[in-house]
C-alpha cells in the first residue's frame, strides 16, 4: 500500500535547460558548482542534506555484499568495497550515523577472516578505521542534550554493540576499537577482554629537554614552544590515515625534536585518546603539553554538573588528572551563558589554564572584564587573513592574552608546491577539505593571481634567508607581539615536515622583506575582511 512521505519538502519542476546542464556537467563540475551554491546560500544546506538522505534510503545497500576477494597470494578489495566506503561517508555527512553502523560492521566482520593482505588493502582498511572513528564521533554528538549527555536507547545500542564485538576480533582496527572503548557507548565486557591500551607495554619514551634553538613563550607558569602541533587531521580520513603504530612513532620523533605542545579538540576523532596514551607512555609526561577544546555548537543549558562532566571526559580521554589548557568555543553570542560556563571552568582545579576558541574581540573583552582570567584565544591568522591585527591584538596586549593561530599556512597552500600553479581543482585528490575552505578565503582576500604574486614574493624572501616559503609565512605571524604560537597541522603517520618547520626558529625578517609583502597586501581586500566576514571567528557564525 502506498503512503505519503512524512516531510514538507516542496518539489518544483527543473526547467529543460537547467536539466541539460546537470546531465552534461562533468562530475568535477557538478561538485564545484554545488559547493559554490552552498557557500553562497547556506540556507539551502538542510535541503541538500535531506535530499541526500532520501536518495540513500531509496538506494539501500545489501550488507551481505562481498567486499573482499581472496586470491592465491593475498586478499583484495572488490568494487563493492569502494561503493560501500563512498556510501558510508555520505551517510555520515548527512546525519545518518546510526544507519552507517550495520554497513561498517559488515566490512569489519568480513575483514576479520582475511589472512594475507595486499599493501593497498592494508591501507584501505586503515581508512575504514578512520571511518569508524568518524561514525563514533558523529553518534556522540547526537547524544548531546541541553542538560548534558543522554544514554543510548536500546535500539541505538544494539548495532553499536555488534560493531564493538566485531572490532574485538584480532585484526588491525585498533584505533576504532580504542575510540569506541573511550566513549560512553562501550560495553564493560569488551574493555575487560581487550584493554584499551591495545598494544603490549613498552619502555617509557624519553622526552629530552627542549633543544637550544627552540623559541618559547610564557603562558602563566609554563614555557612553551612557539610552534604547536595540530591534531585536527586525525578528525577525518580525508587527510590520509595510517596505523596507530606509525602515528605513535611520529609523535615520538616530534617530541624529541622539540615539538612538545599539541592542539586537539573534543570532536577531532580519536586525537585526545591517541595523545593521552602517548603522553602517559613518556618518562616525563609533564614535559608534553596538551591543549584541547570544549566546543558547544548547539543550544545548551549550562550547569555545574555539565561542566564537571565535560572536564572529567577530557581528563579520561587524555589519560590525565588535569587539562593543561582547555579552550572554550560558544556558538551563540546572544545566549550569555558562556560567561557562566567560563567561570565554572575557571573554578575547577583540574583546568590548569583556560582559553577561548574563535571568540571575537568584543566578547573576549567582555569575558576578561567579567573577571575571568583567560590565557589564550585560538583564531585564524595568516598573510591572507590578518583580521587579528585590527582590533584583537590591542585587546590581547591589554589583558595579557596570547593568540594561538591556525590557518597560518592556508591548509598547505602557502608552500613551494603551489607556486606558479593554476587554480586548484577543488575536488581533485591533491586538495584537502581544509584547502577548499582556505581557497574561499583567498578569493575573499583577493584572487588566485594575486595569491601567486604573494607566493613569488615569499619565495624571493625565502631564498634570501635560505629557508622555505612556509617558514617566511609562519615567521610573519609569529612576529606579532600578542601571538604566542602558530599551530602547524600534520598528517600524522602520513607525512612529516618537522625538519622544515624547525627552520622558522631564528629567522629574522628585515624591513625590505616586510615592504615587499606589504606592496602585495596593499592591492588586496585585506582591510575589508572584517566587514566581509566579521571579526575573528565570524565566518563560523
């Protein structure tokens, strides 16, 4: 028997010529046009997500599909495996996180019986591990209520327990299992049988004192390096994925080279968990600094119980009895509860230092004047987005607040790789989600051709000082007196730029260097970005 769909979406005719465009645009073109439409008019995003859900529901995938073939020498993934991965990511993107669990479970169950794996399949399964973490993170977000975090219902919990049981097989989905066990959704039984440490005990990792050439800044009683390592790439497989073993090895190398401060967040996948286990394995855990975030994106009723529970969660996930720096993001300025939340955070002795994330100058000043001691504010700051230099810098100097900056290298666009390059194809394999975001910032600032002029100037300066373009761009931001540190992202276990980043230390830009940069900047819309986007963090509101 037919029925009427339970939604109010209005369906109009698509005229013939528009239909012709859709039928003939290449895949890359459709993606680019659709993304530009969503950026220009965010109000259509819910419709896009709804229609995606409708499409996925109508084109359901059988979890009995065969995702792997076993050959004479090793196992390989089938075309159905790639189709399943694409479907999973669409489901997670449009809010069907619970519906994704049976498909993930089917892949894990089939993978658990495989013996010899090809190199490509090993890499593909590490990506599935990342997809599992994204699904867990997405489900945890659905449990957030105005009064705190709710428990899973019976129907919600059953498929998650099936996934957990599948993950407990002796197979390399260690990150996914560890992330699930670190959440409130895990069963005690799995934690008992498969401890979340996941790996045999090893000798403590030695973290040496900071090398002599490492520049530091003072944050209260802590002396910290002026380059932080960002862990946001762990939030999504879009930046590449690898095994926990390779990630831990890179953590160890970075700490030995003087990168002992790490930035993460409650929604960066398993970043807090990985960091916490690494730091706990160090002979001097206190030598490694962890900055995380509590980000409130939805309407929330602030209570002391809610605040204490979140701090407890941060401590538990980071394997610590305290948080070195807790940075607070509040989405809705018209709800003044952020002052109450910050006062409660400040009063909890487990929070050693309190910071903000993406707060604008007006509200940062309001918080400081309310008597809440704030140590940092994390904002976007680069040669292309210099909004902090307009109002926020003076307010930071007045209240002794240090900026921790992200986006300083525009997701990797400020690099030799992009010098003399044509405008990027936004959905090619070489472009990350961060770069799609920062490409829009480049267009707000000026144009791709003007950006190329800036890169050529940076290259001239870099050659003069025998450093890289990225070193010059990082140094330019570090030279502002209210900047404490630049957060440099790393594709953990996938790529390593530590040696190059270290060359930023000791670099001194002279007046000629700055004049060359300013000549290009003077021809951009730099001075209008506050009007176009709002003050720092305005682009997220």
